[in-house]
C-alpha cells in the first residue's frame, strides 16, 4: 500500500507542476512596453506621412486650377 501512496503523491506533484507552468505561460502573453512604444511610433509616423501626402495633393490640385 505504501507504493500506491507514493504513486498518488508523484502524480499530484506532476499535476501541480503542470498547473504552475500554465500560470507562467499566461504571464508571457503580456506585451513588452518597448514593443508597444515602437509600434506606437511607427503608427504616428505613418499618420504624419499620410497627412503630408494629403496636404501635398491638395496643394497640387488647387495650383492646377
């Protein structure tokens, strides 16, 4: 009967280890602040380019009239 108790304890330890790994994996889903700021800067840069292109297009179309 001692071997059965040890087997159950080993299985519980193994399952506990799996549960702890899952909790750590959930933390890995967090996006680093450095990456967020890089993407934010890229988006702002693209918005500036689009705005400049629109302004340039409007200036060219109004000067052609």
